[in-house]
């Protein structure tokens, strides 16, 4: 059984300069919700049988998870609507499915903490509803985290999230923009996030679309993760084909 932390989120997204020659998209809605703590299992994961002689294999630091089996080391967090999302493995994909509006789901790799790190993922928004899907680095319950979201309307954003109190979080928009590299719903999309020193680099299809100085947030290490958000239109079915965690390129 994974731990599920339900977060109250308040976010105000402000516009930054768009990428040149990109279309002018419709902004995604702001977040404002409350929730309570519960637990959500992976639907295809049986309860393990404890065995005193069993010594678990240490979870890797750098890896590519192709989700051929139930994920190991990932913790599920939810915010927004209290409706329970569906988390499952299906056809070698990790599915984050939200059937209620204003629902945000995270899968955080809890086995390791990282300083400089690169996270890449390939996903598809299968349901066709407008959605925001992304990556997390330097996640810490105490200090906060950095979150890169790509929306199916062609926009992207970088956010700083931090806890205000138990069960209450606040998101501060660092920057946002738009890119014609971002694919619509139904198309496979590859994104990447490099957290190195005081700089975060945002990638779409192996192309850096923005480098951002994040020194003011003073986040030096933490966990990585993936995320998907449903707004007023549902369902949202974010299907992650793989997630790769690696050292940043020199």
C-alpha cells in the first residue's frame, strides 16, 4: 500500500514571454482545492507476504522504468478533488487516470534523493480532455519542489511548490510560455527536466526550450517525480510509456 498525501493547492499562473513563432494558447485554469488524507493502492498490486529471510534488492539511483510490472519505489500523492484516481499498469504503461474535475496526481520516486539530476518521460494523454502533465525535481516535504508542466493546449510552466502547513500547499509560478513543439492530446510527447546547480532546463522532444535561474528558491536536493492534472474536463488518462532518471549531460 502506497502512502497518499492529499494536498490543498492554491496556484496563480502568470504569463511570461512565449517562445517565438508559437501559437497563442488558451491558459489552463488555476488550482484551488482542499482534500483529506487516504491511501490508494496500485490496482494490480497484490499485498506482499512478509518473509523474514527475504532481503529486498536496493532500488536503483539511475534507471529507465518502462512499467512492464507494478512500479517499485513510487509514492502516489493526490490533491484537489477528493475523488479517488485510478493508478494502474496497463500494456507496459503507468496510467494516472482522473475521472473527477480539478484533481492532481503525483508519483514521486521515494527511494532516492538527488542534487543535480535529469528526468525524461514519454507519455500520451489518451482521453483527449485538456490536461497538464509533467515532471518534478528536488521534491522535499519540508523545503518544497520544482514542477515542470506541459499542457495539451501548447503551453508550459515551471512552478515552485511548498507546504504552508500540514495538508496545505502553495504554488508560485516561476515562469510560463508556449511552444509549437508541444503535441495535442492523443499524440505521444517526450519531455525532460534538468536540475543542475541553480539552473533548471526545460526540454520538449530533446530540445531545450527554456533555461531558468532558480537560485532564489534555495532548493539543492530532493526527490524526482511525474505528475498529471485534470481541470474542468474529464476524464484525463495520462499514460506514461517510460521515465528515465540520469545524470545531467556535461
